[in-house]
C-alpha cells in the first residue's frame, strides 16, 4: 500500500473535511475517486485532493 497526503481543503465523498497533515494509506485507486484508510476508518476521496508524489 502506498502512503499519500491530501491537499489543503480536502473533503471526503460526504463533504466532511479531512486533515491535510495526516498520512493516509491508499487502498484502491479508481478513475475519479480513491479509497484511503487511517487506522480503522476508510474514506472515499476525489483524486483532485490527493498528492500522489509528495515532496521529500
């Protein structure tokens, strides 16, 4: 599983704001949305909010 970060102002599919400073695990990448997880919670997030290649 790949670790990704979110851009500032990211929201999940329900419109709830997500923390952009937290590291998320990418479970599944679809065409327009992706499934991310943190611990026991999973989120469906639009791909425009995901940083697939964060800076080192």
